[in-house]
């Protein structure tokens, strides 16, 4: 079984999402590369989530989804405090776009695109926005912003967001799969002569995304030809695969105490955030921007990771279950699913400051910036194993246990993927960019970032007397004693690194409609603090990411076309494979490289009045380099992985986006969006695979009048069902073993089901 440790999502996830497509070159088509954002990508049109930003793929393993508000990250790390628990694209935002990779690298030191958002501040008079969204599964989402002036140059803006989301199927143990509240208040003082403004803000969020990370798996029949079919009456995406009982026992990693909690209670996220920001322009044209924030939070995530499917007819099993009256009775079902619960939580303190000076000349813009970001966290992931029924009639699963092995429903506390780290990570960086229109035909953009990264704290990577790492074991906690007598105690950490990033791009107009463009970004990083959460220390060598692109563009009155060849790679990816043999799970840490070659063509066309078409085609070949690891199980079996040269799991080689829209009337717009993902491998050995699939969206937007907008969106209007991502417990399966496996029950993630959404927006 493969677990991707998100960069920090130090969490165990079954179907680790992989960012796969080469970047969209449409961001620069003859007007230079001075724009910090990319067009033609709807970052909120999401086939994986009803309320989160879309993950734009770039051909590398997924890192944190970068989301900025007012130029500073919403959160330093997304585990255990997920973006959606404190930020939504609600009425509080005046703008949300997609920041280019080069801009993200220079200003934050991170890899990939970033969602770039800005708070809606006060303005003259009194204004308001009321947004409402619902779907046919019962989701209700409200967002209300009001803003206005207070006199003497002072302005206010207040926002309330409420989300009541039961998900696409009923969970017996909770009314909602997501219950989120976010409140914002901003006071702004504007300086005379339009010189700038000062703003003070307070944000408070209270979120229980109790099942956002726990409901993304389901059983299905793997046919053997890349297709799947439903298991009995179990409907993918609309039938619950969580047991009725949401209460779970766990052993506290810090104290060793056995505790009880529920999924909803443990997934409590709360944050109070204080923000100060200032913008001022002097007489000489120099503009100074500064923003600082302090946030204190409890972040938490609950994962329900499927592991092994057991056929009770295949061995000497004696599974028991609890009936409706609480009596222990024999379990008569054929299949049992083993699961690992990951209870991730941490107390977080973030202090971030970003300051920029910029000046625009007749043909260029210079910018100088500084980041001082400090991240303090006390984090632990407590893990618990349990077994559950797999009901082919689509009924709710119940917990079961094998009476031959144990006398209770939970076992192996903290044995597999438990994690711990505590301390601080600090990044002090300076960066500069120069956007230069050298001539009417040639634009150059280049920049650099230099960063001092410091980590100080502790984790639970413990070595024994022989210098070997002591892996996790049943009932592991700080203060426990391993079988060889080693005391499990915190291990002190202290690191200092210098990171740096460079970027350069050029656009040359050969003729008015036709030109050449290219860019290169080179990123050097080191592991983040969150990479120190597992039982072994990560590879601390530098992580190098070069990204190069070259191509051409062509523009005329009705067509904008860009075509580019791309190369991207990343060295020293730190990861952990949890390999499964029989009923035993062993963690195998490894470091590997990835490289991706690709070709992307992006077209925006306006062939006749009222009709627009966006087309994006990507061909790519992402492959593993140096991907080798092994682990020896208790029965002597050695599980080996050698995926060097294989196509990266879960990544399609062909991606297509088609986005037509038509203005039926000046106030009525019909739009569609089609995304095609070609064949993907469902395990690292390329043994299992899923056929290509379409993700489809469509909608009708009606501007009723200047105050009211209505909309209807249909997600997956082709009602395509099926599996995606990886298959649980399959990483040691080889191609030879898989070729004879047909019509077998397996577990994995699934396509978002058919959903009808309704929206209304009132402005006054």
C-alpha cells in the first residue's frame, strides 16, 4: 500500500493526488510576462471538492496547495490545518486568481501554482454581497459581506461564512460531513491624495471537516481490463463506506493514555488571526507594501485509510460483530475491510511578515521584497487499526473483529504511521524581480530569491544501541519501551540551510501576431519541518527543481494560441511506503527523483459573436528515477519495490480540457467544461491501471438585473462512475501477478458523483 506523505500533510492518504499536467503557457502571449497571474484556468471548478480550490497539475508529486490572501500564505503548512478549514472563496474576497509558478517560487519559495486572493475592503457609501449555494444532496452555503465608510477616511468590511454540507451520502454518525464558520472584520484608513491605505483585520474560523478526508474510498470490482463495476448494490460516491459507530479509541502519542473520541469531535479546527497591512506611495513613485499576521490555531484532520480486504472463506477466521442491541454475535459476511484511522492534530502558532518595495519606470518595473515567516507547532498523529464489514447490499458497515486474534474492535495503536514533531521552523528570505520591456518586441523578466531556513525542535525518530532506527510498534508512545529495551524519548533537531530560487523568461514578437517565448525556473529547497514527523529522519540533501519551457504564440482578432515544450524534474523527494504482506504492514522510507517531459498547446478562440472556446492539450511522460526500497516482514518475506523508469502512479499521459461557452442573450450564458484524463496506473509497479475518464461540468448563468445573479451548475453531467487514484494494499503486486487477477473486489477512491448545484448572488 502506498502512502504519500504530503509535504506536510504528514498524513497517510490512500490515493495520493499527483500534480500531472504541464503548465499552461497562455499566461504570456505577446504582452510580456509582467502579469503575475495565469488566465484560462477556473481554479474553483473542482471535480474533487465542492468547496476547495482546484489543484493545477505540473508533473510533480503534490505538495501543499499554495493559497495566498493579500500576498501572504493562508497557512504555512496544510497538515494538520487544511486550507478549507479557514479559507473559502466567499463574499469576503474581491478577487481570486492563479499565480504563476515563477511568481510563486520567487515570493514564497514554494513549487507550483498558487491561488492568489485579496480581501474585499471597505468603500464609500454602503454596499453588500450575499452569496448562496445549495446542491441536491442538501448542502447549504451562505456568505454575507457588508462594507462602507465611517467618515474621516475610515472604512469597514465585515463578513460571515456558513457551510452546512452533509456530503453526497448520509453518514450515520454525524449530521454533516463539513460544518464550517468563518468570520472576518477589517478596518481601513485611506491616506490623502490616493497615496495608500492601512488595514487592520481579525479573522476567526471554526471548522469540522469531519469526513472530507475520510469518505474518499469505496469498494468495487476490478474487472482486469482497466475498468471497474459496482460491488453488489454499493453505489460509488453515494453509499457510505464508514461504519455506523464514529467513536474511536486511540493511544495518545505524547502520554500513552488510552482515550476515546469521535470523528467529528477530533476534526475540530479553530483559528484566531490578526492581520496588519499597509500600502504607501511616495512622491518619487516608490510603493511600499507590508503585511504581517499572527495566528493561533488548533488544526486537525481525520483519515480513514483502507488497507487489506480479507475473504473470510480463505482462512481460519472467526469474525464477530455487535448487533443492534449491543450483543456480540458472529459476522456472517464474506468480506472484511481492515482500516487505519489517523487522528492528526496540532497546536499551531504562525507569525508572518512580508514587505515589498517597487517602482515602475517608463519601460520596466523593479521590486525588492523580504519574508520573515515563523511556524511553531506541537503535532502528533495517533493511529488505530480496526476491521469493518463490506456489505454488498449497500447497507452501513459495522465494525468486526477476529475472535481468534483479539477480543476488541481496535488494535495496533500507533503501530503503522503514527507521527510526532514539535518546535519551530523559520524562513528569512530576500527576493527581487525586474520586468523589462527592452524594446517594443522584446520583454525580459527575471528574479532571484535567497532564503535562510532554520529548524529547531524534536521528533520521535529514535535509534537503538546499534544505531538503527526503532520503527513504530503496537502501543508506541513517548515513554514506551521497545522490545530491545530502547526507551522511546524525543529526539532533538537543529538544522540551518540556505535555499535559493532563480527565474527568467523572455517573450519576443517576431510579427504583430506571432512570437517566441520561453522561461526557466530553478528552485533549491531543503526538507520542511513536517518531513521529520515519521519514525526515521528524512534525507536532508538539497531538493532541486528545474523547470524549463520554450514555444511560440500566435494572436489575432479571434484566436489566441500558445504551444510549448516543457521539462520539469525534482530530486530527493522524501516519502514513506507502507507495504503490506498478509495482515502485516511495514513502513519503508525512501528518497526518489521524478522527471517529466511534456508538450502543451493552449487555444482561446472567439469564432463568432457570443461564442468562446478554450482548448488545452497536454502530452507528458512523468517517470520515476532511483525509486527503490525494501522491507523485511516478520515471517522473513522481503518486500521489494523497484519502480525506476516506471510511469508515475496516478498520472495520465494525455490531458485534454474543452471549455465552450455561449452568450444566449447579453444576460444569459451557457457554458460547458470537459476534462479528459487518459489511462493511469493504480500502483507503483504498473500492475493495475484505470482506463481514461472524463470529468464534466456545465451550467447556466443568468444576470437577472444589476443586483441579482442566478446560476445552476451540473457536476459530472455525463454521470460517469468509476475509480481513480490508487488501489489499497496493492504496491507489492507485480505485473505477472496482476495479469491473472480479474473480477476481484478492491478498494480505492472514486469519481465525484452527479451533482446539481444552485447559486444566487445579491449585490446592493
